[in-house]
C-alpha cells in the first residue's frame, strides 16, 4: 500500500464557472487558475502522484504550458490515473476535504463522489468528499477562495 496527500488552493475570480471535483457548482464566482481551477481534483492529483513517487501536478502539467490553459481538470486526473495504471497501481480509497465559507457544498457532494469514483476507477463507497468552513478565519473564511486537501491509498500490484 502507498499513501499520498495533496493540497491546493485558489482565490475566487469573476466570470468563471465554479468547478469542484468535476461538478459545476452554482455560485457568483469561480476560481482563478491556469486550468479550470478545480482545487479538489488538483489536490487529488497531487495525492495520487505523491503516493506513486511521481512528483506533483505542476511537474506533469505546468501552468507555463499553454496546452493546459483552461483545461478540464478531469482530463488531468485521467492522465494521472493512466500513468498509475501503467505501473500496476490502483486506488484503494480517496478522501477529499473542501474548505470554503461559501457556497454550501452539501447538495453537490453525492455528484462529486460519483464523478471522482468514475475517474479513479474505484467504487463510490471508497471515495469520500466532505466540506468544512474555517469559522470565518483565514482566506477561506473571509470568502476569498477555496482550499482542498486530499489523501489517497494506492494498492501495488500483487505478486502471485
């Protein structure tokens, strides 16, 4: 078994959709980023890459590369997963925490779990997404942006 953790954060910006864990969430602001700004998937990619000893998301998909401008982060997650599959690694479970004062995410969490489970090729029962606030402290508490934390457990190939 291999464990990895990832963290990401982005500030809010106007004229962008808010996409979290592959789900468009109704909100008056989106997240500023080179890609679509999906902090949940970015943190998850870092956790997956870290568990596999493959660096981080910036190494594989640099924000200096125009090819990734505005890209759907699910495509990045699928590329990370393809790299893991090549190495015989599978996701045992994933846990993602979104930190934001607003918007309220509870109604969107079941859809987020389904999207991530599909892209991680694992049962939805092994994918957890939760949201919390920072009780109005820090940049997330002031409504300036969203942070995400992810932890994953990967299975190595079994030797017969």
